[in-house]
C-alpha cells in the first residue's frame, strides 16, 4: 500500500495494517524497537508512534512514566520513510501491551500531529475525569489546550488508549511544541537510550501530566 507525500505529517493510511503484519516484514532492533517497563502501576503510558515516527514522543512518554508508571514505547528506528512504521491507534495491538492494559485503570498515549494547528495541545480519550484533570493541569502551566478539536479526539472504543479498565487519555502535540521541550532543539530522538535534557517548558508539561494521573496511583 503506497503512502503519499501528503501523509508525512499525520497519516490516514498505514503501510502495515497492524503490528503483527509489520513484524512479519521488518526486523526488531533493526527497523523498530520495543521498550516495555512493567511497574505494576494502575497507569500505563504509551508511545505507539515513537522513535522517528513521531519524533520526541518516546522521550516524553518515558519522562511521564518515570520510574513509577508502566511504559510501552514502540520506536521506529528508520530515519527515512519512518512514517511507514505508523500503525493507527485503533489497530495498535501487542500481547505485552494487552496484558499491561488489562491490569491498568487508565492509559495515557502521547502523539505528534506533525505541523498541523497553531500549537494548541489536543487532549482526547474516553476517560473524561482524567482528561479534564490533564487539561486543568496544563492550563495552569500556561499551555494552550482544547478537548474540542475536530480531529484526533481519541474517542473510538478500539483506540488502544481506551483499552484500560477505565479507558484513557490521548495527548496530541505539534512538532514545534515537542522540539521546544528538549535541549538541544534538534535531538536525535531514537539513536540511543541516552536521556535528553528537558527544557523548563518540557518539565512543566511532564509534571502537569504526572500530577493529573497521580490520583490513580
């Protein structure tokens, strides 16, 4: 299935229908990498399009999870045509992730919408209570936020973030917003495991999301 140039920002058509099909054609630790940490937490943080697919989302998910919450981070390692490793959230399934979510009260997924919109953070998902807590926490830190976007609302019941016991919350950021969260401004997001240094802007985002989910701990 061909992917057009116009799908480089946020794709409506995936190259692979699901992770199982992707795994049949690509090589783990060469084309993609999985980072899975089970902390026996009621909260699971997901970066379904990490590495170079939606650059920066892996590091933000890791920062939010910290050493307290579960993490499932799927990293695309190919810098060229990284978008081909994008599997839409409604079809994003993996046995380890299924197990984490079956034991989690809520999930939070972190995405990049590319260059779309004016930098407003889009917060969606089916857990209304946690969604509103995240919105309130981000607004308190001065971030522009909305739950009323026309796209990326994250309300499909099969969206992976909604498979936790009490559903979940999907957070969509633009590339520019993500880049502003790290030093240096042009990080090599998937080259190694070395943590990147968050800017004050990035730290405020991470702490806001952590505060919003800590009642689940």
